[in-house]
C-alpha cells in the first residue's frame, strides 16, 4: 500500500508525570497526532512486543519507575521489529554524559524538561518528517529491481534538492542492508549540498526549520548566480570486502570535528545530528578530509 504522506505519525508516550502528559496530550492532540500513553517501561515493552506495527515514534521519559527509560531504549533497539522506531528521549537530566548515553543507545532526538509546547511540536514534527522520508525512500528501494551485486563502481553528480533524494534512493539499493545506510547517505549528501555548496549555516537552518520555510530557502539559493554550476560528486566503489562511498562538495569545508559526536548543546535542536548518527550507526567507518568538503564512508561486506 502506498504511503500516505498526509497521515500523522502514531506516537507512544511513556511517561508517569501528569503535568508532562497534560502538555504532550494537549499539544500533540491539537496537531492531529494519534497518541497512546503508558506509565511504565514494562507495560510499554509488553505493548510494543505484541503490537510492533502500531507505532511510529516513541516519546520516552528517561526516569521511570522500575525499568528506566535508557534500559527500555536499549531493549527496543535490540528487537528486530522495533529497532527502526524513532525514539525521542525526554529527561530532566541536563548533564552532557546523560544526554550522550541516550543518543548513543539509539535516541534520535532529545527533549530536556521542562520543555514548552513549541519545542515539543518542533521536535515531533521533525521526527515525523524524517520518518515519512525514510519510508518513501525504502518503499521505492523495495519496489525496484535489486541491483546490489551488479554495480562495482559509479559516479553521481547532484545539483539540487530533488537530486539529493534520487541519488540516495539509487545508492541505497547498492548496499547489502539498505535500511542501515539510507539515513546516512541522505544526510551526508544533503549536508554537502546545503551547507557545503549553498553555504547554509547551522543556526540559519534552525530558524528556517522552525518557520517551515527551509526547502524554500534551499531552492532560492540554488538559483543564485554564485551557485549556478555547483554540484556534489558521489563516487561508489565496491570490492570483495567493502563498499566505499566518497562524497565531495565544492564548498570551503566546515568544522567537521564538532559534528562527529553528539553535542549536548545542540542535541535538543530540530536538526544537526545527521553527521554523528551517520558515523555511529550507518557506516562501519567514516572519515572527513580537511577542510571538511570531502567525506569517505565504508561498509564492510560480511562473508
């Protein structure tokens, strides 16, 4: 069945604090999301195991009675039918180590309490948009002919936002585990296009995403005279033991070292975690070449 992009994500809220639940139910309910609330991790795990297809996003409190949210997150990510659920971790713990533990265990977004309605909605909508895009890409991959094994080397030229998606879909089909690499391929090519070639900074994108005009700004910048002719080059090479993907833009580079790991200062923003997630979960190896306009990603082929 084709994916309905207008359909709102189904959210499982796992939280035992009445005030938080009131804010969540009011904010997300008004926005049209389908919400189910549970108060403890054991009950949530039972529900998820028995109904793995019923939810798209989990809004998870770190501190729960009994099993805590971090342990529940780890169990979800080890379960074959649950591991691809998007998890938004919420906690009153603001220490960098606590946040990094959650992200490194599989949380995709983070909310630190107390949060307001606008923060909550911005994060949930970003997660929902990501979810839809990933489902659409993987649906196309499943419908297309499996070409993994037929291509040993190829070069792609990416000039605009539409071609970022087309390149991601094509390249994803060249890997043995498409679901694992899809997000990373998309994020790194997109980063090269918008930040590298179009010089769109982190804070500017944050404002544009909040105002829901990010794509409009990208398309405007693509038409500027100074950006005409710019492109991202993607080189794919497959050998007997690995696949190497090299993504290079024509920009001046960026401070890539600051984005290779999860930064507690940025983790509650509605974007900015793509490079770190790509490195930690999508590829076996990932390395930027100074000044940061070229990244080499490697997936080892298991025999």
